C-alpha cells in the first residue's frame, strides 16, 4: 500500500526514508516553521499537531504519519488569517529571536482547559532562551478565554501591520537554513578528538571513502596552513592566531579531526564512524593555575599565557595599611554554554555569477568574509556572506564556528555543502563562557569608604586564545568602572589550557568579575554592620568622576547621573517590597534578600565600524541595509523607526533586508550592544542625507527652493505642491546622483559613557534539600533614552532569567578525561517556564538637560548583576558565603548541613 499524509492543506505521498523523523520530512516539504533545537524532544521547537495532538516531531517517526493529518504553524495561518493564538503571541510580543515561537504556538493551541490550569506543567516541554517567559505567559492566557467568555475569532492578517511579528508567529521568518537549499547539496559530519592533547600520526579514511554517497574525507592535509583566530573583531591585534581549519595536533576533546562530505547527514555520520585515526597521546594541563606554573605542559609553542592585564592607580599596599578593615575572598565561576535554540550552521555554494556564497548563523558577515579570504587566499570580491534571522546569540555568533570547514568542503568538492551542528556538538565542542578565578582584597574605613581594592584574576580561555585577551580586558575595565577607590590594582592573566575553548559570551567577562567584587562588597558591609545599599552609595563614583581605567580609544568614560538614579529607585522599590510583602518561611526554610550593581561601557574598544545605506524605491518605499542580523534584540525594528523619523515617513514603508556583504562596503556587525549606539547613528545619518537629496530632486522638478520642500510619508510637499516620491524616484537622474545614501560611524566617533543596572532578589532556601527558590526579582536599569520599552524590558527579563540559570544550576560538566558529560538539553538544563517568577523591571528617567539621555545598550548589562545579587541573597538567608558557582541544591545542602565548612566552596 502507498503512503499518504495530509500536511496543512496539501497531501504528500512520498515515502519517508528509513528511520526519518517527522521534523525533517516536514522541512523537506517547505514547512520550515518546524525548527530544530535538540532532536531529543527536550526543547519543543519542532512541535506540530498530528490529528490534533501536539507532538515533538523530532521524536515522531515520519512513517507513523501515514493516513494522518499533520498541522504545522504555517498551516494555522492558511487562508490569510492568523489563528487567535498566533494573534495573541504577536500582540503580546511573546518572542525575541522567535526561533522557539512556532513550537510554543503549536503547544498553546492544543492546550485543554485542565492543562491551562497548570501552565508550568503544560509548557515544560517548550524552552525559550530569550524572553524570560513573562510575555509568553501573557500570550497563552490571553489566547484562551476564561469560563463564560467567548473566544476571539481569527483576525485577518493586516496589510500594513507588524510584518516582523506576523513572520515570527506564522513560521515565515527566515532563519539560517530556512531558504531553499541549492540543488545537489552535500552534507558534512565531523570526526572529533577523544583526547585532550594528542598528535595525529595517521588517518585511514579508506573505509569511510568507500561508503556509497561519500564524496570526500577532508583532513589536515587538505586544509590551508594559515593560522588564524576564530574571534571576530574589527581590530584583530589582540586575537591570537593559533587555530587551523584542521590541525595535526588536537588540544581539547571534541576538536575537529576530519570532515566527511556526503549526500546526506546520515551517510556522513555513518562514514565518520569508519575513519580510523592513530594518535600519539600527549600530556595535558587543565588547571589554569598549573598552566602558568613552572614546568607546565605547553598548550601552544608560544606558551600558555594568552594575555595579561596589569593596571593600577595609587598605592594599594599603603591603602590596605590605612584600612580599618581588610577583607579577602576567592571566587570561582564555572564554564557555561550560550545554548541558543538554533545551532550553528553554514551553507556554501557557487552563485550564478561564479562567486562563492556563504550563508551562516553569524553576527558579523563582513568580518567572516575578511577572515575566510585571509585563510583561503581569496579575493574579497569572490566571496559573499549573508545571514538570516538568528535563533538567539548571546555572543556565540562572534566566532568562526562552521563557516571555514564548510567553505573548505565546497572548494574541494565543487558542490554546495551544508554543515549544521547537532545539539551535542554545540554543548561539547563550541565556545563557552570563560571560567574565572578571582581573589578580591578590600580595604575600608569603618564608614565604608574604600581605601584599597586589589584583584588577582585568572581567566581560562581553553585550548585556543580567540576572545581571551579581549574578555580579560573588558572584565577588568568594565567591572571596575563604577568604584571610587584611590588605590586600585589588577593583576590579570588569560591562560590557555587543554579544556574546551571559551569565547564571546553575554557580559564578556564583566559578569564573572562582578560576581566576585559585588559578593566581596556585601561581605564587607556585613563586617562593618552597614546596609549593603548604603555601602554601595558610598563606594561608587559620583557624577562627573571618571572611571579608573580607559575604554574605547584609551578615553575614560565619565560618570553621569544614571547610577545615582538607579540606586535611589532600587532603594525605594526594595523598601516597598520588604514592607508590603511578608517573607514566607517555615521549618528548614530561610529567606534572604540581596542586591548587586553592574556597569558597562557604551562603546566597544575594538574600533567597531557601523555602516548603513538607504535607497528610495520606485514604489515610494525605502530599502535600508545594515549588517546587524536580528537575533532577538529588536534592533531591526528600532532601526526602521529611526530611519522613518529621519525620512518623515512611517516605519512600514522602510524595509530592512538580511545582512549581506554585497549591500555595504564594510560593517563590523552586531555585537557588543552596538546595534543602536553605533548602527542607529549610521542609519540616522544616511537617512538625513537621502532626505536632503530627495528635497533637491523635488526642487528641480517643481521649481521651489529646496529648503521649502518637506518630505512626507509618500510625497514631498514643496510649498503646497505635493510631489509623489515615485515621481522623485523617476527623475533622480536630474541631479546626476542616485537616490541612495551611505553613512559610516566608528566607535572612535562616539563619546564613551557608562550604563548601569541593579538587581535585587528575595529568595527562599530549603536547608533540608538545598533548593534555592526565587521569590521576588526586581531590576532597575539606566538605559538612557529608551527607544522601545517593550523590547528593552524583554531584553532585561531574558538576561535576568539566563543569569538565574547560570547562577543556580547551569554547568558544562566534564569527566576526568575531559569529555563534556552534559551533552543534551536534558542534562544541561536551562530555565523552563515554571522555574522563575517574572522580573519587575524599572527604567530610570532622565531630565531633558541630563547628559545621559542618549540610548544605552541593554543586551548584556542586566545579566552581569544577577549572579552576585543571587549569591548575596543566599548569603543573607543562610549566613554562608558561597564563593563558587553554580549554587546547585547539592552544594547548598552540603554547606548548610556542615555549618558552612563542608566542601570549601562556602564560608561564614
């Protein structure tokens, strides 16, 4: 008998391949709203309905769909109407990157009344890394009426409505691999090292090459000899060039050894298991302290130290001698993973014009192009790099991860190729957050005034240097930028080890150092019998004072009134919460509260360049080009509003395309929270220039002076003579210039400033189990002028939830041989819907004459204050200072049971 399945409004009769899951079967038939997040049934991104029942299609065998009706998120919106659940998600802005949204929509659509009564249980199978879940909760509850209410009817898709929201909730938003694949595309699977440190003596690929469908097995013999850094910065001087596409020496478990290129992912994976590698196993060093000790095993020929940071002001030893109290603590942060739901992926093919086209999940398309051309010896004009919408980032897109090996395979085979990481690849072999080891020494007078602040910092950058030097620099400059201390010294070292490489991660090192310093400050407050907030008001810089260390262009950011506003508002909210919300409690349950503050330089220090281009279309709309991919910050929507304001039009007439190196000469990309601070300025400048050119053309056409012509939404008003923009476009040749404008802004053109955020928690600690439960969460942020309150609030909420996860339980664990043991989302658990309460978010308000009215970035900063605030709350509840993360139940239980003297991770 034949095979038949109804997929949305169409029948499919093609028989699934043996072992094929429903997810890949649906995607091959154009239902790209069905996403891959795990392929183990843990994230819910692939949720569809089979005969009305919500299932994870990655676990559902495709052959079982025979004779059934399958509905995808794209099918809900068939006929030009949004399903009322889709409409609720769009209205509530219940998404950021949007990669998880189709799965949430499909789960929410199938909920029964009984399930609606317990949403944490009903939605436990769906994960979101971006939003913080509060808007998802609002959307689901808003979509399902209470008893006695009528359900909202489906609403038509508005022609001029929010195209971004509609694309996300209907599955129409195009992520990296959602475009149609080039004909004849091959797939890559990777052979990875089982050893921390070894020399490759021989690779026998004969059996793998003999597998039908295998086109190539690539090894270090096929790779270019060029050494490079996987880190992507505008200024590459600090990035160690210590990596090859494929190397004959492996330096961490999971490093790429060979690449199999085959007709299908399954064939490539099968052939990988047949590649035989002969290794000479070498000694390894995994402790960063040992790595800088005498006689240590060398990770690279140029040594184990990737960078040092040694700066200071005043005389720290004298400051400690003058102190009434000296406090010291040693703190450790763990290795954690970004865990965006979209895995790294690259697709490479040859365009019709003969050029190589790379489509990748990157935040930096122009820097990817530059690096690939350097490594492979290509002319810039021969390579084009594009991106789609990214399914989350948190810094993971600022590293070269899959692009280089995919390009090598395309060059060697002459065929289109694709490499898509598995979730296990993501967790075991891509970059992570840097573990930090920090010794903090504080000297203070009895009133809390700091006399000395001394830090010894060791950052473990793993087997390759990539972002290590920059992370160390940012950590030591930004995390200390808010402290007023006459005597300050930092001795920092970034160390290579035979561990999984670390890279760019949200906060870029400042969060690790904030955990140490803000925890130590809290302990100091307890020793001095001072309120922790009162102490901070004394030790932070005052308005007009400059940061102790310089930032971009060796310029010193100067303190404005933002921090003062943050502290005052936090104090008011904290007092109100403690006064009006009685603390729960009971046997074996202790309640505590804690706070912490963090800062961030608003301008990156790597010479970042932002470029924007805008052009008038023949239909009177505008095409806007930047190289800032959308990955959940909402930057694209805000950039369209900035452009619309400068062009005197409406945002729905401004069309922002995907990041594409063909559209701009150069752009450093979207990272380090530069989307508004730099690219927003470039967009405004380009649009102002274009508006002036439109006036000039209109003046020529109407005979009215250019300064009397005012661009409107769809026409130019020249003293009462309206001229449609379409007519302006058709006469653009009269000026001899195309109606297009380009503008660039460099980080060096922007005055550096400081942004601030403060976090307050109240927690309950169950001393019988060690479980830490967050009762209250409040965040106060100085975002300057907030361009989009909803989006900015979402950024803060998502950062706080991610920070809670990395503080309480996330840990990329390894065994004694260096193998990462948290290989999936079941063992590497990120926060779920029911794990955390909503965060109450407040933005400080500035007066019109305040110098802090420019937008300040909020993508990273709120994350940095979470860990110390949580740790301080746990210390308040238990009387124990936990100095190592994460604060897992077993760790907390052991310390409380032993009176704080259990395993050396805590101290009273």
